């Protein structure tokens, strides 16, 4: 019983780590994928899909001009959450750090912090 709980817990951790690191391309995602981006709800994802049906988005400026509710501020926020247009994140958006990148940075920090005498 305990072994099954442990395996289930590890599976959950792995699933969450993949979800955090997921990149969602606006030209390829379905409604569920778009809804997975923090800040994009059902109504905005439907608007994105309706506009995409008229033709793929060329870049972030095209997405912003065609979909009401996606301006400069939201574009940066959505890009930081993992949304991309044709594989490109929004310029100026810092991607969310995953737990693995934070751990790697913490492990590297002591090696880089040498003092000169």
C-alpha cells in the first residue's frame, strides 16, 4: 500500500514538472492547451481559436491586433507563462523559472562567488 502511494506521488511530481515547463504555441494549441495558460480563460481561448480559423498568427503583433483582450501587457504575461507565437516568446518576457533551473542556479552560485584578494 505504501509503495503504491509513493509511486503515485512520484508520478504526480513528474506530471507537474512537465506541466510547468510546457510551451504552448498559439497556432497549434487546442482550447484546453490555451486554457492552461494562466490568465487565458474559456472566452479568450475561444476568441483566439476563432481568429486562428481565419489564418495562423504571424507574430505577436498580429495576435495583439486580431484578438481583443490581448494587448502588450497581457502578451508579456502570457509569454512568461509559456505561450509562444510560431515558436517565439514575446520580446521582453522573462520565462517562468522551473524548480530545476532554480536548483541549478543555487548549486552554481557558490562556485561563481569567489572573492579576489
